[in-house]
């Protein structure tokens, strides 16, 4: 074929166009020749889709275990500047954890808190999100969890106790949490760190 009588053949006219069937056959040949790449792409796609669709694993007070690492949502998590505690203070963390505002996190990933102990309660504590008497109990397990005495460590501990709604729902245990004393995020486990 020539272009407008000039006798010059256009490059795209030299080769026949592939039909849809030819294109599908070529794609199938490529897939069969690259099975490992296809399997890897499918695995990655499934992982990405499940991460987008499925909610993050919520950490309910009654389901926590010693060693769980947590991301507790507080209003402080978006604050910036010196002196800011992005993980929140004990009161805000307790309130958020009690209301279901916490997710499990990988202990080698960014997290704000770790569960160092669970304390069964025989009677309702004072109905506040923290308790000085239980803080003393948490201090008692701190050294065995972190590997360093409380007060001379990078970390601090405090208790979160069930409020009246949780107590009435049958949740009768307090949770001891470990957090960095400066209120910053952790990127490795406090458990056994000796820090």
C-alpha cells in the first residue's frame, strides 16, 4: 500500500494487524511461559485486595494476650512538635482501649503499647480508666517483661481497668501496658529488650 500516490509505503501498513484471537493466543503463550511470575502477581494482588477490604485486627480488651503490640487511636496521634506524646497519655489510651479504639500491630512495626500482664479482678475497681493500685501490680511484672527495673528504663507501665460498661459485660480484668516514657512510637519490641 502506498501513501497518497507518492509510492512510499507506511511502516504500519507493512505488517498485518493482529486479531483479538491472535492477541489472546499471544497472551496465553506468555502466561504459560511465565507461570512463576503470574503466580507471584496473583499472590500480591490478593494480599493487596484483602488489606484494602478487611479491617485491621481490632484489639478488644477481652481478647488481649501478654505480648500483644497495639496501636491505640487517640487524638494525640496526629499532633507534631516538641513535648508531644503522639501515643497519648494514660487516660486517653485507657479510654480508647476500653471503647474499642485499638488495633493489633506487629511488634517489629510502629506501635505505641505492649501488653505486659493481664490481672484478673475479683471486684469492680474504682470506675476510672486508670488505677494507682493496679499500676503498682504492673510495676511488679515490668522487670520480667522488659528486662530492666521500672523507673530507670526507656519504658513506663500503667494499668487500664475495665469501666462500668465493660464490667457489666463480664470483662473482669485489667491490662498492664508498656509504652515509651517519652510518649513516642516504638519500632521494635520492648519485651526482653533490657532497655
